[in-house]
C-alpha cells in the first residue's frame, strides 16, 4: 500500500490532508483518521486518550512525530491539528483496536514478511520490481532498460557507502548534482512537467531518459573510482564530471534529431493515450 493508495483508501471519507512540496509527502489529519477507523463521536478526545496510552506503552516517539498543522476545521476556521505522514500514520493504525484497521494491519504483516524474505534472497525484490512494471503495462524493452539502470545506480551507491557517504541527505545531494548536469533540471524540476509528486521519477522516464541517467551514473562511478573520491566534497566533484559527460551526449543527440530527451510524458499520460486509441 503506497502513499498514493493510502490516499485512495480514504478518498470518500472526510479526511483532511496536505501535500508538503518541500518534503514531497502527504500529511493527514490524525483526528480524521481516528474518526474513520473508530467511528468515535468525539475523535479529538479519543486521540488525546490514545496518545497517552501510546506514551505509557513506550511508543512516545510516534506521538512526538505528529506535528501540528493548521487545517480547515468543521466550523470553517483554520485550526491547528495533529498531522502525520504515511509512515507515522501506519504506525498509529497498527495500534488502533478497530476492525476497520485490520486490512491495513494485514497488509503491513504481508509486506514485512516479504521484505524479510528479500533480505535473505535479493532476487525476490528484483522479481517484484519486474512484476510491478509489467502490471504498469511497460514493454519488455523498457523493463530491461529500467533494471539495467537499477544495477548501475546500485553500483554507484555502493561506492558512495564505502567511501564516506552515509547520510540520506548526502545521497540526495549527489544524485541531484548528477541529474542537473545531464538533464539541465533538478530532480524536482524534472518531475514538474510530468505532473509527478512523490512518485519515483525513473518509473515515468522514457527510454532515452533512462539511458542518459544510467550513463551519468556510470560515468560518475568510474570517475570516482579513478580519482579515489572520499567523502562528500570529492564525490561532489566526481558527480559534476560524470553528469556533464551524459549532458554533453544528450545535447549532441538533441541537436542531431531536433527532439528533446527530457519530456513531460509519464506513465499516467501514456495510459490515458492508450485508452483514447482503444
């Protein structure tokens, strides 16, 4: 159950939510979720008591991560209410004693079991990815290119992990540098014309976009290895160099063909076009 599916789960319910553009994730009103799951006539009181129980049981960290955000209240005024992102919301749902929460709890148990199996047999995660892309209607050629990109990406991140890159923010910085150098756009700006938010950008790339992304990351890894890049500053330099190699190739192709490599096409738009043709 992805963030998108969780949104859809409560689509016909009065659940307030807000998209955080900076963090690229949804925040949901916890009180509204409690009301849907429990049917409580006073969900505010229910949540207040439930919070105390979570703290007493040692789950205080979950509660502290429910930040206050102003949302439109039933009386028409903007009032501060506790909100949670998908991860924290799922933790809360796990603890709610309600039959309506059971489908989510069962899904969480299933996903947890699958991930445990994948830690001992990584090939299972590869098969899962292939199956997901097949369900999306992707061609065999696209899937092979996507999987090649995953392998190229993993080899690069393995190098980073072994050479002084440990923080999530550092991975994001290096990834964005490479992306800007080859495409001329940040990852976020590349998502914009495709109409994407939290979705994985690479799942919505065309063949050429995937190929140039892989070339940029392959070049970066080879440069990093040859220069023995260690830590963030030297890996940033390698990222700039690797991305520029792919960026130069992209511009050369565009000049020869007169067609842009970076487009606004995405999987959702492709599916709509398919329906029009049928």
